[in-house]
C-alpha cells in the first residue's frame, strides 16, 4: 500500500510486517526508499535513509534581510475571549 507524500508516493508498512521482514526493508532503505511505519491505522514513524538527514543545509540570510529580532510581529487577533484565561481554566480542571 502507498500513501501520497509531499513529493512522491510513500509505501506504508505495518509494524508486524516490518518485524517479520526487517532485513528486506532495511535493504530497500539503504537503496534510498522511504517507508511510513503504521501501528494499526496510525502512522508512527518514517524509515528514511541515513544520508537523507544530511541534506539539510543552513544558509546565511539574504543580503538586506532583517535580523529576526527586527521582524515586525503581526497584529494580535481579536477573538472575543482571553486565551490565557481559557488556558488557566483548562489547567485548573486537570
């Protein structure tokens, strides 16, 4: 079975099948394939090749970009209620 990922269809595998055929799935991951691991009908993990993690590169900001502390915040939303009060009520109930 497959599910649609951001760029490609990502095969899914249930935990029991993964345990039974772990060597098979690890060989496929070594070749570059990615799998989503499911516990019943809930995705719990992605099996990705180790080299896939190394693709993240931190780039310097573009010339003229504002430093993070100078980026203006958006105007607060007027929701008609106080979110902090709701949070405190919720915490008091627990």
